[in-house]
């Protein structure tokens, strides 16, 4: 008996839209993914995206911290036109 052929579904998750692009009407084309693998594919994409988002937030936080370490705080005296670095 021949093996069953996989049924493909057009996936329009964020990653597949990025890779597959959009059609002439601006609608997402996405990419074909085996129907039986869609759930695992979506879970992987979500996990990757949340990991990237956390890594991005961590990077921003570390850069802001480093920037704060290198900059002096500006203080404003009674005369607003006169700023001094302390």
C-alpha cells in the first residue's frame, strides 16, 4: 500500500509571511506547511519570537544601563538657562 501523501496548508504565521512575502494585493502568501505539522510549527515560531523579544528587551536594558554608567547627570540650577554637569 503506498504511503499517504501529506496535505499541505498555507501557513500565514509571522515567520511564514516574512519568508513567503505578500501577493500583488498585499495579502500574505505565507508558506506551505504539512497540515499535521502546523501545531508544532506555530508553537516553535511563538517560542522563537518570545525568546527573541526577551533577548531584545535584555539587550536594550543592558545598553541603557551602560549608557547611564557613562553619562553624568545634568542638574538644573535656579536659572533655567544655565545647565551644569555634575
